[in-house]
């Protein structure tokens, strides 16, 4: 099976995290021992985490935290409070 057309389609669909997970599974010889459902679950989990990380990076870049000087005081007070507040109100938060 040619994987490159599939990888191209994943990138075209903006499923970059999923494409990265597929690539990592292809490089891991132990992944072939997993069932289809396990491999699919790992790919989806990887993409979900990638997407959440991208969103957090975007929020940090758009916040005042990106423009603040990097001192322990400023990072410890404002940015940490902002991140904790965002996470507490996040619709992505489970449990």
C-alpha cells in the first residue's frame, strides 16, 4: 500500500497531528502488533493532544503573556493564573 497519498490527504484535510501519529506508527516496529482499534485509538489520541497543544500555544501567543518579560514574578502570577483560569473554564476539560 502506498502511504504517501494518504499522508497528503491528511495534510490537505488539516489533520497534521493524525498524519504525524501515522508516521510515528510506521516507524515503530511494535505498532504492527496492535489491533486496528488500538492503533486507530492511538492515532486519534495523538491528534487530539496535538490539537489541544496548538490551541494552547495560539492562546498564549495572543495573550499578554507573550509580551511580558520572562521573570519568575510575571510568569508565576499572571500567566499561570490565566492558564489555570482558562483550563477550569475549558469545554475540552473532562471529568
